[in-house]
């Protein structure tokens, strides 16, 4: 299907918006190790992109960035395989449930919930940044519920 020449400026502007948001979100993510999804989804939602499309766009981009990070961790032997095999199935199940929720409800309602969730997450990340690094991460005895909740919130909250 050919694109009308009248639509090229709008398409270029949309592409430029997605490119700029992704660039700056990845700049912050690379500097502090988190916040790509929070920044991207907040900006895209503010520009009127529906939550399901914002989530799909962000997760498509994260496939490449997260894949590169995963390969780096594998090559440096920085993977706790026991934790991985406990966490991954629960995270997948939670992610499927979150994606289903995101596409199955009214976009206006979901957008309000996602914006509130992103605000809380932003405050949490700022408090962690101010508090500084911890010496040792806590041992996680409740990995499966954490994976379910984390996967669900990631998929439904586009983080």
C-alpha cells in the first residue's frame, strides 16, 4: 500500500518523536540502569499514544536492549541460574496476564491506572537514587510471587 505524499510530514514527525523519546530514555537507562520503560511510557502517554500501543512499542525496543544486556551478563558469567529458573516462569505468567488486562479493558481507565502507577514508580526510583547503593541485595525467599507481580506490572504498566 502506497503512502500518500500528504502523510509524509506526519509520519516523519511521529517517527522522530519515537526516536527522540527512545534515545533520551535509553540515555537515562544506560546511566542509572533503569527507567527506560517509565520514561518512554510516560512521554508516549502524554503525547496521546494509547496504552497498548505504547507498551508494544516499548517492549519491542526493549527486546534489543535487554538482549544485549543479557548477552553481556552471560559472557561475564554474572547469572544466578537457580534464581533465573525460579523467576522466569512466574515472570512470563505475570506478563501474559498483564498484557491481557491491558488489551481487555477500556483504554481511558487503563491510562489513568498506568499514569498513577508510573508516578508511584518514579517516586520509588528517586528515593532509591537519593538513598544510594546497598552493599548486598537481600536474599529473596519469595521469588515466584515477585516474578508474577513484576511480570504483571511490567506488561500492564508498560515499564
